[in-house]
C-alpha cells in the first residue's frame, strides 16, 4: 500500500460517525446492509447517511451493489487488512516476530447515563 492511499483511508475514518458506520458494516459482514438499514441503526437522516456512505465508498473502504431499488453496502475487509498490514509491517525493525507485544485486551468503556 502506498502512503497516500493509507492517508486517504485513515482520513475517511477520522470522523466518529464514519467510524461507527464502518464498524457497523464490519459487524454485518459479509452480507452488509442497505442504506435505509444503516440510517435506522445509526439514527441518521437519509441524506446524512448517503453523504458518509459516498465518502467511505470513494475511499475504497466500502463496496456497493444495486439490489432492485436498494443499494447494499459492505465493508471492504481486504482493504482494511492491507491498511493494518501497512501500519504494522515495519514493527520491530521489520521483524514483527521479535516484538513482545502483549495481547490486546478490549477496554470496557462506560457510557454516560
């Protein structure tokens, strides 16, 4: 992956709403969701949802397929896998096996009441 491509992908995810949208579609992989289902799940107006879906699709993070009168969006997991590889391939001077990185433990966050 080239640096400019990584910057574009990361920039596309630099919005909390777009990150939520992308993570929703990752959870729904491989089937994805139609635009209306995405808007409902994230409590967004259709126009706002379309704007963000278009940005993520143009960046290459989503694929879209026409299904009758609906558009089905899917997370492009191969692009994200490539991005993660780009971010980590030089770990420990290019020898990731030498890294003593502890396992990632999910952090439990409290949601405000």
